[in-house]
C-alpha cells in the first residue's frame, strides 16, 4: 500500500472545483451579476410586449 505523503507538490496537482474557481474570480462574478438581470429584464420586456392586446 502507498502511504499518503505530506509533500506540498502533491497538493498543486489537485483540481480546483468549478464552483470554487467561479467564486474566486471577482470579475466573472461581476459580469454574471450584471448579465443575468439584464437578460431576465429583456426576456420579461419581450413577454410584456407580446401579451399586449392589439389596438382596435
């Protein structure tokens, strides 16, 4: 059996989880925080325009 080593080089080979990488990137969080509400408001506006009744 192989015993676990306390070598710091072995920790560098571990993959960082995707959510941790996302939360560690402030510019990506800023982009998502601006882009998501923009997309939702555009979709909401399109839905409101589509549901307007036709003027006689």
